[in-house]
C-alpha cells in the first residue's frame, strides 16, 4: 500500500545555507506596520531548509500548575509542573493564535549577524464572502482576547509559584515548635491565594476529562470558548453583537480579579514576609515581578 500526504497548511518558507553559520537562526513574520507577529524555529542545516508558517499569530501561553489540587495529593507533577487542562471541544480554537489578515508581510531570517528579508503575500480565500475589513476587525478582537488570556495565564503562573513556595515552607517548619505562627500564617496566605486563583480557573481540576462536568467553567475557560467562537469558528465576519457584549463582561471580571491578584501579591505577600523577618526566619518567598498602575503598595 502507498498513500499520499498533503503538505502542512500555510506558507512554506525555503532558504539555502552553503556553510554552517556561527550563531542560531531566527525566522520572524513582520506585518506591514513593522510589528513581529510570529517567531518561528529556524534550522541551520547546510543545504535547503524549509519552515512552515501556518498563517497564524503567536499562540497564547499555557499555564503551568506547580501544586496538586486542594485535597488531592495523588495528582502528580512531571518536571515540577502539570498542564492546566480545560476539557471541552469548543476551547481548542481559543488556544491558537488568530490567523493573519490577508495582505503584505515580510519574512525576516536572522542567522548570526546576518539578516535577510523576503516579501510574502497572504491571499484572501476567494470563496469567502467576508471583506478584508471584516477580517481585520475580527482579528483585532481575537488578538485582544489572546492578550487578555495571556494576562490570566501570567497571574495563574505567579499564584502557582507562591502556593508552591508556601507549601514547601510549611513542610520545612511544620515540626518546629518555634515556627507554629509562621506555619499558620503560611496556611492562611495559601488559602487567600486559592481564593484568588479560583476566580481564574477551577483549582480542583486534576487533568481528568470528567472534571469538566463537576464544577462550572471559570474565566480562563470561558475566555477560551469565546476566543474560539470569534477567531476559529467565526468565518470571515466581524464579531456579533452578543460576542462583543460577552467580551465586555469578561473584561469587567478580569479587571476585578486583577485587583484581587495585586492585593495578594503586593499587600498580603509582603505582610507575610515582614512576619518572617520579625520572627527571625529567612525570606524564603521570592519577590514576584508585579507591575501595574493600580499596584497596591505597602508603607
């Protein structure tokens, strides 16, 4: 038996290398406005090299969970983390970057200290009845959603690191009589962290598909579903009135949860660190980079 195989979807980018270069290679897709919308892994083999661009912007990042769900110590970590799995068929499209708007782009190849550029044109589907302006509006909305999901993932990652460090601290000092106050304060801060994080995703998810039916979807999963509707299943048309309204509601929730996150990181966490110093314990909770106009400061 023999079977053919279709090429990957998108644009094939080909380049030849005569001699092995010094340094790594980087392949960037640059918009007409000069913005880098995608960075691709490039090879540096001698001879012909081929890289495929699937005509999409960068994907949103995926959260990495550092602790087991509350009350479920049987959930294991691999290499110190586990993926956040939100099981549902309508979420997958929201976890991919939006497709590029038809138009002119530049492929920029950097190898060592040398840079090469080549024009690339993304064509509109001739069978689509949506206009390029419709697609541009759709993609702009999808990119905004992607950036908001990225912010949610970054908050989850930060809280996961905080919870991990608090759990390690409790394990280290739980048998020391002089550390009872520290352990209790660590437990209390950990519960606050869980309360904040529970707004972003279901912290009881174990990775099993059945978890998706036990508790309601939280903000991260709902954002994924909406982004999937707009960017992956919305054809070449502008977002609907209903999608715009739901997006606005999600933005309001994100603003509320952002403040809870900032209070946790910039008020509750420093208060715990002061307690450690007052009791003569080292600062084992690392300072996480938090920057925002609305940062809650402590004197």
